[in-house]
């Protein structure tokens, strides 16, 4: 699944709300991959940057800049 960042509420990107963790955990539980596309450089939170970094190191959740990159990541095993 590919979702544009603009379709997600800003509270998702505030990790203290736990929205991101709760939603993304559902994707993991059901063994579904997701890529969120957009510009994440606007966020200054170190914890969010670390979260994005760790997600991008995995195989299921990706924060990427464009659809082409999202498709590449989601196609990897």
C-alpha cells in the first residue's frame, strides 16, 4: 500500500500521540507492507527522525520521497 503524506493527519507524525505506532502495528500484524510518500525533512523531532530511519531499515514500513522509490521498496523481499 502506498499513501501520500498529505492524506495523513499531522498528529500521526507527533509520536507522543501514539497514533503512528498503533496504526503501523496493524500493518505488521497483518503482514502488509506500507510506504508513505512525501517530504519528511520538515520535521525537527529527533525521535520522529529516528523512527523513520528505523522503519526504512526494515522490510515492511517505508517513508520515502516519491512513488517510484515506494514501489521499489515494496517490491523487495
